[in-house]
C-alpha cells in the first residue's frame, strides 16, 4: 500500500514544506519511521518532504538512507521533482559528486534540475572565497 501521510501533505500545503523547510529532520524522520512501522510505502511527496528536512551536513546520513529507500522504488524514474530535490539535498550538503551522479542518472532533466545544481555550485564557490 502506498501512503502519503496527511502529516506531510498538511504541512506541505500550509507552509511550503512544513518541518522540512524548518530543517527539523528528526521530527520528519519520526513520522517517516512511523509509516514504515505500519508497513506503509511512502509516495514521492513524503520522500520530498523528508529530503527537504535533511539538507545539512549534520543530517546527511539520514538523507543518504532516504536516497537508498527511494532507489528501492521506481519513483525516481518518473518524478523530476523528487530527483531535483535529491540533487538539491546533496548540493546543499556539499556533496557535489553525489549530486552530479544523481543528476546524470535522472531520466529527464529540466532547467530546474540544472539550475539547482549550478546554484549550489556557485554558493559553494562563494563560501570558499570568504
């Protein structure tokens, strides 16, 4: 059974990402783990919200676990937003090689997925110059 938690959907609609936008990775992971304990399969929206919460070096290990979980599904093949969110997470964590690998592996790439990569690279270059 595929399920997108009302928790994730409600937060996404109400404030543009809910916990994910606020960087509350562990709160999001609690909801995600609860879904798994109920043997429910998350959908793309649930993965996107979870990835948005894991865009820091401190929570990168969780983001990588979510990436592994996504790869065990077929969702990445048909969802450019999910793929771009995954690229964005790796870029924001400074893991450009992984971001590039994900980007190259996407069946469809659009201007948003490329812009996400380029903006991330530019921000890292700017940071390095400080």
